[in-house]
C-alpha cells in the first residue's frame, strides 16, 4: 500500500524530533575541539575553510561552517563532515575522534596523503559513510575498519593503496557501497556481505578472485625430486608455451582489427549494423568507443549535425546505420591524463537518475575526448522556450511546472544524494534536455572538473561565451569558488525563464529605458511591488495565476544576492513539488531526503543514532 507523501514526511519529522529531543550524552565542547584539530592539521591553500571562525562562541556556530552538518542547527553536535573537492592537503586528521556523534566523513577529491590510521575504528566509531577517494593515501587498508560496524558505504578508490584487502571487512554486515578501484592492491578479494561488481575493484593489477579472474594457486608438488625432474624440461616447455600463447594473442588481435573492433566492445559492432545489439547494452556500464565510429555516425563531425554548443564543448546528433540516434558531446581540450579521464568516466557512468541524461560511452583519441549520451527528441529547454515557433510558445503552464519540478529533483539529487556529490557549475536552460514526454534530463553534470583549470566560470562570463552569460552567481566574481548555492542561483535563472518566458540576458517586455538582464529586471519589479508583471502574458488568466506567482517567488528567492539567503536545492525541489501537488508529477516513493543531512543514508543514520542512544 502506497504511503501518502505528507504522512511519510510527518513520520520522518516526528522521528527526527524524538531523536533531537533525546539528549545524547556527548560534550558539545568536544565537537568544537574536533573541528579545531581538523582545521589546524590540514593545509588549506584555496581558503575553502575561511568560514571556520572559532572566535564565535554562540551555540550552533560551528553548524554554519562550510562542509559541516549538525544534528540540530542550534547545537554544536556534528553529524557529517563533507570536505570534498576543497584542495585540502595533509595527513588523515585523527583529531576528528572528538566528534563523538559523527556519522559521515567525506574527504574525497583532495590532496591528502600518508596512511589511513590503523585505529580508524576507534576514531570513527559510529560512521555510516566514509569516502576517502581521489586522494594520495598510501599503505595498506587497515584491518581496524572492520570495527566501524555501522559502515554502509566505504569508498577508497583512486589512491595509492597497496597490500591486500583485509578479510576482516567481511564483518561489515551493513556494507552496501564499496570501491577500491584504481589503487595498487594485490591478492585475493575477500567475500564481502554484498557481491560487488568488477568495477569496484578495477585497475588493481594484483587483485584476483571473484568477480575478477581466479587467483593462480601455486603447485603443491614441491618434492625435491619433482623439482629437479621438472627443471630439465621446464625451460623448453615454457618456451613452447610462450610461443603458442603469442600465436593465439596475435591471431586474436588480427581478427579484432579486421572486424574494426580493437577493444572488443559492442559499440563498434552496432554501428556497423550488427543485428541483436540493443541500446540498453550500454546502460549496464560505460563502454569505450572508437573515434572512427563516432566520426562516421556524425559525418565527420559535420556542422549540419551540430545541435548545440557551450563552455564544455559541442553537441552533435549521431545517426547509426540501423537508424538509432545518439548525442555525442565533443569536449573542449582538457588538462587531464587518460587515466584521470577514464576514472572520471567510471564515476559518471555510475551516476544514474531519472532526471539525468544517461551516459552511454566515451572515446579517447590523442587530445579528443568524446562522450555519448541518449538523444533527447525534444531538444533543450532553451530552444523550446526561446526559439521562434509558429503560433507562439508550445509549452503551457502545467508542462513548464513539470519541467521545473523534474529538473529541481535532478539537481537536488546531485547535491544531496549522489555519491560523490556533484556541483554542476554550468546550469542553464541549454543543459536541460527534454525527452519524448518532455521529462527534463540534466546534461553536462560532472564535466566541470574535466575542463582546463584556467577555463573558469568567471572567464567564461567575462568573454560572454554561449551558455553561461546571465547565469553566474554574483559572488563568483569575488571568490572564484563554485558552491551549491551558486548552482541554486543559476537554476533560479532557469526557473525565471520558465515563468517569464524571457531570455536571461535581456528582457523583451521591459521598457526601452531599462538596461539590464532578467535577474535585474526581477529585482527592479520586486522592489516596486510589481513582481506579478514579470509573468509570461500567455499564461495569465487560465486558472494558474496562484501557482504562477508562487513559482515566481521561489525563483526570485533563488537569485537573491546573498548566498546564505537562498534556499538549498532540496528546499527548491520541495517548494516546487508542493506547488505542483495536484498534478501528480512525482510519486510518493520518489521523495528525497532533507538537505540538512543531504544523505541517501539518512534513515540509516537515524537508526545508528537510536543505537548510539541505547548504548550510552
């Protein structure tokens, strides 16, 4: 039986209230000391932790620090530490053991080094999620991780870890997320509670055992006579064996070259019209594709095949011989190595959500970097809103509201539930594509880190390149740091486009004396108490006026000058979802978790909190 969304929200709210009203026996001062120790132990060249001002002594002041979630905003009790992608350096900050109620630690995508502490099980007693990926941690994976008995997600990929995966990790009965890919691990893979795929162990040349190839067991025939006897013919037999192996190796390679499929992937076969290959094949994992095949499918990247372009690159429509149509993104030149690019693709290939454009494959050829997506039949939201169509705009208000809610849900998922969490950094109506049912699909997510580091959001804004002008949050010109609230601002501009029908850079319906962009026009009208005048005229008087004004207010709050005054992306989604409640655009089982934790494992954390309270 389906649970009503309001009832579910009420139940969760009641559960949270009970937990917060139950005083956990931890010293609040210890959490302040915890963050002080962390702050002092790391190097912060990008000043990402500039908001960590310990001079403030008011209750809950640490809850306003960047990357810190608290159990309650007015109580110095740390729930999660999220410091991903902040350019931090140093060794693992052992001082965080003083954050006794900590349930989540994310240090991913920084420059931490050294070893993971052997006593990490004592440092992080109640952690449910630990993400140390994309750093430079060395040494062995400590056996002490098995003492983190509440862990349900352990992400250690893209480091320099060596040795074996401890068999003790099999004791982690809650583990549902796990990755040690792209390290230097060796030996037998232990039997964990869940059967994780080969991708979770990829690019560790010394690992073996299911789901990777079987480990080679040394021969038990170690009798001296056997050894002496085998030595005589061993070399000759080995040479013969090597010859046979090389023969079949080159024969197989030659056959693949003749087939035009050196990687043995299904993309090359499907583009040649092989029967029985379906598009769904690519959705299981990201496939590596050949440049020649993509060139053929786009008529050598002909201008006639271009369907859009922007800061990250140019989009082409690709047509296969069997009639299948795809979208190919030809990225701008990046500064990342092939290994780094492949690692990013492995991550993005696993980022799947109803409101994201599915990544089907990629191609690397010298400096070329190409991504392959599903083609969205109705193009971009920008074209639907702003292209000159006979008979006026084709999008009525319920359809625009549906697009706004769906896009908000996708962005909220990227910010609060995706692992790793993703700041889009380049939101516009051109990155929101529409499928055959006008369901919004977000593109270009996760691509910001693949671009040239010098190609910043600001430089794009100054140069006025296609796609960003009018969307950049005002604080970016001062800090040059991308933040979730910067994404909220950019998405707020998209929402304004939906409800006003205007372009972000200029307003057709404004008086000739007005010189400014869409946000400035909204600010002007708001200050004059004339905000309703911004609503797209064809939408007025059709029974939607109340919804239109509510939607406009949400959009206006997203583009407030001060980042702290803007809602989170989760709050934007919830507000829009409430406006569209009567349309049944979303199902009850699609409710996202609250943004103050931003965790897909939030319920798990609540359960842990209950167990913590029972144990103290």
